C-alpha cells in the first residue's frame, strides 16, 4: 500500500540520514524446494541522523517481519511495520538497526528471482533491483543517494556457486551439505546495484591487467557464469575478449582506474532487461548465449551491451544521480559509450549504423508519444521512475551526447568526464555538476545548450529549401528548423552542428561527392558554401548522423531515395535515409505501399545484416498497421513473396539468409501462402521445397511452428512433440507462444484467463502467452476489448508493476482497421480508451501512461490508414 516512494519523501529522508554500512545475511539453503516460498533475510544497518529525536522509515517488501531492533531496543513489528515500510522512532545521532524477516522468491524478475531449469530440474537464483527492488530481498533505505558499504553473507547448498558484488573472503561448512559464503565489503554504492547470484552455475575465469599512472599494475579478476545446461553454447573466450578490450578502453579514456575489484558477468534466465550494471557482478539476459546460429548483428549487439554496462561502472556506479530525475546521467552516457566503444575497440563499421537503425529509431518513436518528456525528466515517484527507462532517457540522451561531441569536441567531452569522476567519486550528482565539468573542459557556458536540448521535449524537423538556376546549380540553399515542445506548446529551436552530404549517381552507385559542415542556431540558416555548385541527386541533411532530428528532402532528393536508396554505398548514410523514409511512413506522408516498394529496391543489395533486419521488420509492420484493410491482403502477399524470394536468393549459410528466413516466419503469422515451405523445413515433407545452407535450428524451428500454429496448421500434439526435442527454457517459451497462437476461441479464452487472472506464469512465459494471444483474426480478439478495459485497474492494483505492465501493454487491442467514413478518433477502441482515461483520472500515472501510449500507437495506425482511403 505504500511501496511507491515519492521524491519529496526521499529528499526528506536524505536530509536526515547518512548511511555508513550494511551487513546482510540471506539464508537460501532451502531454495531448491519449490514448496518453500521465502527465505530468511537479516539486515543490520549503521547510520547517523542529523536531527536526533526524529523519526524515519526503512523499506522492506517482506512476507513477514520477525523482529526489529533499534539501538538495542526491540520494536514491535505489529506497531512499526505498515505495508512496505518500517518506522524507526526516536533516532539517536548514531544508530544501529537490525531487521529480520522472511522475503519471498520471485517469478517476475524483481527481487530474488527463482528459476527451475526444465532441462535438468536444477534451481537458479539471481537478484534484480533497479529502480527499487532490493527491498524485496533485505530491509534498507531504498533510494540512490543513500549510499553505503555492503557486506553480504549467504547460506546455500554446498555444491552451489554463490557470488555477489565483492570477492569471497571466506567459506565455512554449515553442516547438512550447506555452506556459508562471506563477501568483502563493497565500496560506497546504492542499494539498487547490490546483487547476489546462487545456484549450480557454470563458471569460467580469466584476468585483465592495466597499467597505472604510477607504474604499478591494476589486476582485475574476471569471471563468467551461466546455467549448467547452457555451458556448451557459452562462448566464454569471445566474451572475455570483448571484456578485456572494454576495460583497456575505459581505463585509458577515463583515466580513472576500474574501482570495484573483480569484474564478473552472469547470464541469467527470465531476465527483464538486457543487463544490469551491478559493480563487480554484472547480470545479463541469457538470450545473449546463442544456442542457435546467430548473426554478426547479434554478436555486435551483445558487445554493445557488455560495453554499455561496463561504462556504467563509472557513469552510474562510481558517480550516481541523486534521484531518478537525472537517470539520464547514467543511461544516456552508457548508451552513447556502448556504441562508441564497440566502434573504437573492435573497428566495427556498423556500430553507429546499428545505433541509427535501432536506438535512435526508438528515441524518435518515444519522443512523439503523448508521454514524451525532457531528457532531464520530472520523476515524482518510483512508479514514474520505472516507466522512464525509455527511448528518451537512453537513446535520445545518447543521440544528444553524440551531438554534444560534434558541438564541443571529443577531447573536451572526455576531459569533462575525467573531472566529473575525480570530483564526485562514490558520490551523487545532478545536471549542474555535469555542466560545471563541461564548462571547465570546453571553456564554454553550456547552460543554454543544456536548456535547449535536455530540458525540452519533441523531435525537431530539419529541411532544405533550394532554388536551382537554369544550369542546374544552386542559387540558394536555406536550412529550416521547425520545433515545438509538445509538452509546453512553446518553440523548442535547438543548436545543431551537422554535416550536409552531397550524393550523386556514379557508375550505378550513389556516392558522396562533397560535404559541408554547418552550425544551425535558429529557425533558418543559409548555406552560402553550396551556392554555384551543381545540384546533386541527393542532398542529405545530417550526413554521418551527428544530430537528433527528423529530416525532410527536396523533391529531387526524395525521388532519388524512393528509387535508389539501396544504391547508397555509405552504410551510415543509408541508415539515415532509411530512417527518414520510415519516419515519413509513420507520419502518413508516405504510404505503406510506397515504403514497401522502396524496401524491395533496397533490401536485396543491403550488405548490413542489422539494416536488412530493420527494413524487413518495418515493412511487415507497415503492412499490418498502416495499410488500409482493403489493400492489406495484396500488399502482404507481395511482401511475403518478395521475402521468400530473398530467402532463396541469399548466399547459402549466410547471415543474410538467416535474416530472410526469420522475416518469412514472421510474415507467416498472418498468411498461409508459404506454409508448404515451412512444413518442408520443419518436417521434411510437403511440397519438396528446400533452402540450401539454411540451418533450421531450435530458434528458427519455433518461429516456423508459431507461424503454422497461428494459421491453424499445427496441433497441440505436434507442438508437444517438438517440445520433447527441446526441453529448455527457450523451448518452453516457444511452445507457450505457439500454443497461444492457435486461432481457436477456446485457446484465446484460456490464454486470456492465464494472463489476466492466473498466477502460475513466470515473467517470460507471461510474455509468451500474451504474444501468442495477440496473433489471431480480429473476430477472435474483439470479444476481449471490453474485458481489457474492465480489468486493467484490478491487474495494476494486485500485481507487481513488472507483470502488470506486461499485461496492460501487451493485451491492449491495438491491431485494428479503420472503416471508411469513420474518423480515427471515433474508432471504438480509441473511444473506449478515452472513456477509460476519463473515468480513471485518479488511477496511477504509470498505468495511465501505458494506456495513453498504446492509444497513440493505435491512433497513428488508423491515421495512416485513413490517408490512403
């Protein structure tokens, strides 16, 4: 009832308290017994109070609080425990509190997550806390600015592996095949980045050495963990290599030694995130262990995540924001540094391409939703913080940092980072602290720049107005900027340091023939450098993707793109142009058919695996959401045939072939045209079609089974037989989604009941159930529209925010068609959402935000459909 800590409450508590240390013991000895729902947790905290006699509270979401001892006096739990809080009255100047209770194992990925491996029946535990779930495991003061040193000890089965932030200092025999592990105290860190890992994990070790300024050597022990059943697929040498490159890179760039002793990385099941930057023991989703064939793009994405988390050791762990308003101070920096480090440590020429295609596209999408917010957000409570791990905080912030580097210079940026670390090590900061370091390094007052970029919302639009002489040369080139903050309605013009690229056709390829660097500051900027030069086939604003903006094209450039975007030889220029075409499609300025046509010209020659995947995924989405119903079937079959032809034409056993195959399976969710091919690939029977070189491994098999199931061409018995050959966690999730995809009223009702009212599904299986449920003809899903709006309030009130968010977002009835003559805002689902929002104005802001966002996605789809009716 009081889990949602408010910012003002946290500020008041911070004004009173300074935390010295924690000693935390967790008894996980009975974790393998599924009938045991919780574990004993004991937390001893030493802290000071600036105003003796005051009262404060601790945070603990427990099954039971057994005892509370404050400064030697026993407090009655029945009196001092209320919901998730424990009152601590009459504080002294120096205080010691010990809280003992039973905490609960989790299936939601929050707190102490417990997982039973279907491959061998073994039990695995790990913790995940951000933003505030350490309180599900031990009693604490759960806010990022109350840092302390943490000393953990853990009781667990003697044959398990147990790890935490600190190194193991001792291990003692506790009898009955149990041991107690003791860990070294941490540096001063926040509660949300403490961690414990326990289970029969496979482990590998290595080490890295770095040269120190004084001539000594920094020794960093390295470790890797995964479930025992995945050890055969665990490419530890590759991951250690990326890790060592990253440590060398950041050690050199930041000129501040890695501060947390060991550097271990654990790949864990049913993880809610890509990874989490716990110092000394970073946790990752085990989907980064590739049990099926993976593409270069997948390996690069993993490297990006490894280096993103490593950057957090400095941005986030060493120096931490005071409150979640400044979450961007760690996430934006880590997102930027991840892409930069991949490019500079591996020599990758696709890191920034992937950033443009994926991360920046995420930012553009998020920044056009009604929930958009400045990069420095107004986070009033923890529920708001949970929702703000979004495309603005991560990818827009990283994009703006890339612009800052272009604006102020790379060396100044890194010098500011070095000053920032040295000044605020093991402390907390706000925006002003970073601006101070930047001002010192650049010699510029960047307060105005920060106000324009970090404290406003929305995506600016940059376009070129050109006048051409009779001889084909530019008479004038005027760059225009349009920018309105959608939150305030006020002008939000920003300074941009960007590059104009000039591209013309040469020997069948679009090649760069020139470039001009321009600084924009205001609504319009002349480019006199281009006057008198021949108009190119393509004038590309934001060449090299230096700034954050939508871009418009003059008529000649747009015609060139629609017919020849695939002929651009520069991968990053292709990514910028393809992103612009997709943005135009989302804005209904370009039809779904025109976008698919452009993709059909570009995709066959696209050498970038990640770029090809994005093109095909966007095309599929455009067909299913932006094409009018009357055109969709034809356009779908056009795209499906094109993708299958691409699959057949791809080089055997290439990454591109695998991308085409996955795209075909995705399209098969909505059409049975090529089910014969899918049957042949799965069963070796049917039409006799083959695809030489294609490895139909477990991941691809489940994608194909899901497509057949969604078309009613796979039975539960067949799916169960497939599961017998793949008794793994991924296999179980694939099976669950396929079963829920079957287009049958009883199946959809069962999936609905499991997701909305059931309690047995873990986070991963809940998502699989929801994804399968959502695949189906409209007539099967329409009966659930009313119940959706009737139940989401109860779901939010009775479930944790992680599971509730998955249900509310995943089950929103967002795949709809617009009838001719019906305005998008009058569609029945849009009106149902509006009615719910009106009638539930006092519902939690985080819940309302999800409904608002999903309504906006639907309205955008219907608006695109209307534009073509």
